[in-house]
C-alpha cells in the first residue's frame, strides 16, 4: 500500500509546485516599474551620441517591459488555472496603463509614498486575493449575450472617433503643427457642447460594459482568440478611464493646462528622457495597438456569426493585427520625435 501512496503524494506536491506558476503574472507586474527605471537609468547617462551597447541594453529592457502584458495574456490561456489565477493573469495585461493611472492618482492626492511602493502593495494584495478566490465559473458565464451586442454596437459607432483620433496622432509624424491643425478641426465636433458630453457618456458605457464582459468571461478558460479579445478589452477599459482622468481631472481641473501635443508627449523632456514619462510609451503604444486589434476581434466574431468561413475570418484578423502594430509603431515614432520629412531627406 505504501508503494502506491508515495507516487500519489509526489504528484500532489508537483501539482502544488506547478500552481505557483499562477503567481508569475503578479511577479512580472511588480517588476514592470523596475524595468522602466532601469531603462531610464541607462538612457539618462548617455550623451548626444549614445554607445551601441547602451542602446542595445535599453532596447532589450524596453522589449522585456512589453513582454509583461503578453506574458499575462499567455498565462490566461492556461487550462489548469483556477478563476482567481486566470483573472490575475488578465489583470497583469493592464499593467502598463494601470501604472500610468496610478501615477496620475498619486499626483492628484499629492501622495508622499513612491509609486513603486504603492504598486507593489497593490499587486501583493491582488495576488493574495487570486489564490483565495472561489470558483464562480458556473454563474460567471451567464447573462452576457445582450450586453455583448450592445457593447459591440456602441463600439461600432465610436469607431468614427477612434479612427479620427488615431489618424490625428499619425499627423505627428509630420510635426506638432500638422497634428494641431487636424485636432482643431476634430474638436469642432468632439469638443462641442453636444459632442463632448455624448462622447463621454458613450466612453463610460464602453468602460462599464467592457469590464462587465471581461469579468464574466475571465472566469473560464478560452481559446487564444477569445482570450485576446477579453484581455485587450480589459486593457482598453482601464486605458480609456485613465485617459479621461488625465484629461478632464488632472490636466483641465488640477493643472489648468491645454491637452495638446505637448501634454501628450510630456514636453519639454519627452517620452524617452524623463523618468516618469517613459511609462507613457508602452501605455500609448499598447493603447493604439489594442484598440484597433480589439475592434478586429469583434469584427472576426461578427463575420463568423454571419456565416463567413472561420479560416478566412482568422486570416483577416491576423492582417488587421499586423496593421494595428504598424499604426501603433508609427504613432509612437511620431511622439518620440521621428518626422517623415527628416526620413525623406
């Protein structure tokens, strides 16, 4: 009998050891600010002509920072995760935008506690919660059909603003003046007495329904496509909420400054050279990437529901994701000082 008990005991120990993988998203999220600090430490010591090794090291560190949300997305697909661990993985996907949100809130309340300390405390609390959460899969998957449709319809309407807003940012590749000229035209609509309140209400509705759907769907394991849709939607919900907080509360009310190109790029120091502003780079890049690819995920679901062959829908989705990455990279390049005229010359 003892011979049969010992292997079983070993398997139990292995299972428990394997469960610690569920805490990796929290550990990665805790390391995220440290990676940005390391990037800034390297960049800030370089002169006008930085050393190749410093450029390579800084680039590698920044890439690792981008891996944090991608790692969370991958771990959310694990079939062996319990709902709490899976939601912890989804939560780590929003690390870049949540860290910006935290920094703005810290500034608003004039907190003397460093952002990194508060950040670690938050993720330790979330990690502990994830391991003590129940198993709500049965109840979490119900009552999403109606809200999914309404969420999708509202997103389709908001596409008009999203496309204009991202196109506006692409004009940053020409220069701040071109960006300002296009923005001035758009603000005639979305800054009007009617347009702005409607846009705010629509965005808040998207945030609420998006978080509701993400919470419901995150309880159960899904294939990569659905996991990506849930994760990108969760990121966008926090991104939009944080962006509205930065614009309406922090910039307009707290600082009383215009939310123009200089505000977006953290002038005069910019996104790269400033210790605080560097957190905006992944925040913006993933925001632009996820908003387009999330819309592509919704389009894929709609096409399949209307009889389009799944393989063709998947091919279209991959093309859209690649284009989303190109657009996001172009926007960030413009915000970091790259100009089309300079490249052409």
